[in-house]
C-alpha cells in the first residue's frame, strides 16, 4: 500500500515585514471615523458648542446695548444736546483698553460705531 502525500499548493515567498509600530503612534496616525470621535475631538466639539452659546449671548448683549444707546441719544437730542458725548466715549475706550489691552480699543470702537453710527 502506497500512501500519497496530500497535494500542497505552492506558496509565494513571504514578503519582508515592516517593523511593528508602537500602538500609541499607530492610534495617532489612524484617522478616526465620524461615528467614534476621539477624546480631543469630543473636547473640541464641546468647547466649540460653548463658544457658540457665548457668541449668542454676546450678540444679544450688543443688541441690548444698541437699544439702550438709542434711548440715550434720543433723550439727549430731545433735550437740545448732541447725539454723541465724546468724553463718555473716551471713558468707554479706556475701560476696554484697560481690561483687554490694545485690541480692546478696537473692540470698543466697533461697539461705539454699532451703537451710535459713524461720526
């Protein structure tokens, strides 16, 4: 009785393998899927949502400031005064500059322009 060896298909020579990267490096270089955000992505999304909420509040406050400023201007004009009170505007500019530095002056100028219009 002769036995035959099972037929084995020839295999291709093995390709050289690259060294295995550490898990941490692989995790950082692998793009995540939108359905599974990473911790940094989740933190950024939460912070952006908070910024959007703050921006909504800031816009609402600016609109409220514009309305109050309109009342002041109308009252001043009705009593024979000028629409703009320059010394008060200088106080506002100084207040924003002191609180926020040089960019605060630009922000205050924008607020003043929104609230009283261009002079």
